[in-house]
C-alpha cells in the first residue's frame, strides 16, 4: 500500500445494494471499495508476492484465486485511485484528486489542523444532548419574542437607517462574517464529538461568492447519525449565534442587530437547498447513504430513457435510495437550468448596469477618501469587491467548463468517479461567509 493509506472499514448507512468499504489516501482523499477489493487491500503488507497474495486471498473467500486475478484487481481497482504503488514495496505520489461537479476549487488555508482540533475541543460540549435541547428551545423562545415585539414592522425603518449610516452596514457585515467563521467551528466540533478528526479551515471562491470552508472528510468513517450531526453542526451554531444576537436586540433595541438577525435567518434557510453543495446537499447525501450525488445525474437521466437499460451506477442503489435520488435529479436539473438560462438572457442587460455601478463606486470611494470618511470608504471598497467577485467566479466557471469539455473530447474515456473528499455543506452569498466541508 502507498504510505499514509488507511483502511477505514465499512461505510455505515449505505444506500447501495452491496456493502461499500472506505480507504483514505495520505492526502485525505477517501475512496470507496467493494468488499472483495477491500479484503485484498487488507492483505497487502509489502512482503507477499502475487502467488502468496492469491493463496491468502483465496483462503479468505474460500475460492481458488490465481495470480493473474490478483494482478487484475491490483491494476484496475487499487492502483488507479492511488492506494497501491506501481511496485507494492515502494510508495508513490497519490493521483490528482477528482474534479466533481460544483466542488469548491479556488481556496486557501487559514487555520491549520492542530488549531482546528483545539477549537473543536472547546466547542464540543455544545453537542451534548441536554445542551442541544436547551439551546434550540432558547432559540425558538427568542425568535418568538422578537416577532411578538413587532420585529417585522421595525425591519423597514431599520433598513432605511442604513442609507445614511455606512458604519452600521459594515457592522452588520462584520457580524455575518464572524458568524460564518463560528459556523465552521460547528462542523469541526461536531466532527470531533462524533470521534473523527477535523482538518484545516480556510477561505475560497465557491461559484460566484466568497466562502469559508472546513475540512471534515474524516467524518465518512462515522455512522450515519454522527455524519448528520456534522452536516447540521454549522446550522446549529448559526442558531446559537442568532439566539445571542436576538437576545441583544431584545435588550438594546438596536436596529442594526435586527437587520443582522434577519440576514442570518435568510442565510441559514438557504443552506438547506440541496441543489448545490450546501448543507442540504450533504444532509440528503448522508440520509440516503450515497456520498456522490452529482455523479448520479447522468446515470439517472440515462436510465430514465425508455429505450435504455438501467445504468449500472443506478442499479447498484437500493430501490428506495434510487427513488429519492431520481426525485432529487428531477428538481436539480430544472433549478440549475433556470440559473443558466437566466444568466444567458440577463447578462447583456446586467453587465452595462454593473459597469456603471462599478464606476460609481470607484468615484464614491475616491470622494470618501478625500473627505476622510473612513466608514464610507470602507463600505465602498466592500461594494466594489462584491460587484467584481460574481463575474470573476463566472469567468472561472466558464474556463473550467471549457477545459473539462476539451479534456472529455480528447480522452473519451471513463473519468475517475467522484469519491468522498473535502465536503462543502455550508456556503453563503453576497460577501458573507460560509463553510466548506
């Protein structure tokens, strides 16, 4: 085996008809294996030759196995994903990670793993069952009190106050930024609470908006309930944050706190959308026991054609899992298609408006700097970033799609299947933060 490879064991709560087993490469990439291939992997100790491996493997499965059969499994099942080197006695570099659809690609690390481990340890007690019950009850009570106190009516006047006070807008953005980072701590703490090890945290550009991310790939070794806790950990920490902010608003009556509270509610609800890699996507993935939903889009559509046989990647799913994923595909395709159509139709009209707004922001920032209005200048700089980032993201998406199409045309061969890797359950838009699991 390649140095750093870990055989994790059976994938818990699987939605496949046959059991799946997991192995982790040294670079953190998790790979799915069949039971037979996993069993062969357990026998690789670097000392046995092919004949000895065939004998030991045959004894395990109570069948006669030849060296050619073992060589076939090594060459076609274990070497392609980088679990076995070209020579089993020597390590080799792991292959490039797969490039799944809508995965976070442009990112940089901010918090190293050892510090994330310590942060997760600090917040781990928040996942004790009594604490969760009390916290969620408090969240509901605070929300009810805000609504009963006329929070919805005061929202309009609170928003109007922001037009003349740019410092308040910056304050709200700062709160959303901090809550986004706290959200990541929720995923990491849930990962450690369940018995897995969280990885690094960082920041990136997901589709067209900036995001925070946390690496909790190791959660795949956990049972389904523990994985769901990790998926919901960020939203749970959002609830904690909103409880604190709502309580502060009830005490002070500050309008900017109400605006921040409403923005966080909207952002949290958005995370349950399963059509892109938000929290909802990973919740659905762990509920059905299939960690690579987007790679099922093509096979599901292929199998839906009456003149086509059921695709092998669909036939391997349990019937109830297949029905749920088919329903998910039926919703996801129109959702993504609508966004693409809207972009194509509206881009010619929006781009001139954005360019005018960009020039206006530049002028406003210059004026604010000359007048020494620090808050207004800072807010203008933030607006400039928010105007530019979506188009930078769209440019990167277009370039990636073009590269992928060219690669598919050149190779015309099967791609490496999407394996469970760095997961992205939470993201947020418009310059607020997010998490990437």
